[in-house]
């Protein structure tokens, strides 16, 4: 029996026995749901519910200022204005996403796996929300279906962490291997969430289906999940048809900032060293192509807890830096690369973070770059 088969069999046994935990429906989302079901609720009441949860309040403000979800003109700094810009139903969806993220991304030996799963699920949800209206689907219902479709993976990984207390693989497994194990039980666990949370039948079918019961919502969720998987693997997704090409372009342009807005606090940068998990196998390098030594200015554009960075080298599709703080693998960040006269500010996916004495060596891959950005990056890479 292979290393992955043993863990896969153990997880299958856990699911078949029902020996797993389905988190309760997020409490603040439930309070919002009850408020929005009333006639005559006010924006101030919605803002008050949000304000009671500091993490959710920060997420709502960040979402209102992201191009994908709301930003149009001028920054938003108050919750009431954020609710007005986003709409109360969108805020309700954000509350569910915030609650799911808090449960899905927790510290532990498989945190890198959990964050990767969360990012794919969040990307799927945002893709469903953006592409749904063109298919005649309600965007908030589509968002919830996309979000919970991948939540089964999160419960699977959490169950694997519990299993590791009694079952140890003979060797460390890569993130991809852990993801493949979790994927086998995704649909069953998503159905368990749908049943526990008493979701509407259309959403329950979409989150737990594996091509068995096609419906417009199910078809969208499966496409969005595939799209999110392409982005997760560093590949450029293609529109399913010409009519969706513009919406997909807008999604890809706004997705990095939206993902940054939704990132759970546990994945924020820290100054404390985090020892590598003995159960996760990592390669020495993750960027493809030749790494060329470069002396370039690099600035971390994150508003909070920005790291001090030193450029080590460039690859055809990314950059290797030395950092004063760790970066969460699979997170998206924006960097300024180059001097004042010739610089660019692309979004990157963190593909590797490894300890380097008292600092960290971080490799970052360009996130869905435009043609113009690819050409600009190539010029940086080829420059002597």
C-alpha cells in the first residue's frame, strides 16, 4: 500500500463512520440572515451587527474597497457606507465567507494545505459570483454555492490533522499529495455541510455534486472550481465561451485584491519563526526556468505588517527574495519591483517560503499577468 493510500483509506473510514465535525453555521452570518429576513431593516442595523465582529468588519471594509466587489470611486472608511456600496445581501455572503475562513484556516501541521484549500474555495466563490448573472443565476446564491463546494475539502483536511495523532505516513507528503487525499471525500463532506446547515436544495445539490445531477448552478460551480484549480496551479484559465471572456478578464484583474481582503487573520505575516511541518515535503525551488541573480529594489505593498525584502534573483515568471518575515504559501501579495524610473507593481502568488537563518527565502510567481506585464517582466529578466 502506498503512502497516500493508507491515509486515504483511513480518511474514508472516518467519513463512512461519520466521525468528523461539521462546524456550525457562522453565528454572525446567522444574525445577519435573521435581520435581512425582516421587513424594514436599516443599513445602520446591518452595520451594527458587522461592527460587533472586528475581523468581519475589517473584511467588509476591505471588500468594499476592492475593485471586484465594490470599489468605484473613492475609498470607503465607514461600515454604513460599505453596506450601501456592497448591498446587504452581499454583506451577508461575506459574513458566511469570513466564518468559513476562520474555521478553514487554523494553525496546525497542515496549515499550508488548509490555506491552499481555502484559497481555491474562495476563488471558486468569487468566480461564481462574477459569472453567475450572465447565466441567469443569482450572484449571492452562486457565491455561497461556490464557497461551500470547496468547504468539504477543508473539513477533510481538518479530519486528516486529527488522524495524524494516531496515523503517521512513512514519509512527508507534498501539499499536492495531501490535497489529492482530501479530494476523495470532498463531495461527501460538502453534502454533510449542506444537510447540517439546512441549505436550499439547489445549493445543496451544487456543493455536493460530482457531475451526477447537472443544473445551471451545478454547471457554474464545477466550471468555477476548475478555473480556481487552474489559477492554483499557476496556469491561465480560459473562458468557457466568448460571452464570458470579458467577465473572466474582470475577475482575474480584481481577484488578487479580493483574496487579500478575505484572507483570514491566522495567515497574516508574523515576526515569529514558524518551524516547517515534518509532515509536509517541499522542494528546494518552486519557480520554473533559470534563476538569474539581480540587484533590484523590492517593496512589500501590504498595508499591514509589510516585510523588508531583498531581491535575490528573477525567474521568467517570478522573483526570489529574502524576507524579514514569513509569507503564507498560496497567498497573493503585491510588490513594487525596480527603481523609481523603471518599476512595476504586479500581483504574485507565494509558491515557496523557507527559513533562511533568521530570515526567510520566498519565491513568488506572477499572478495571472496581462500580456503587457509579461513583456515588462521579461524585459526585467533579460536586462544585464
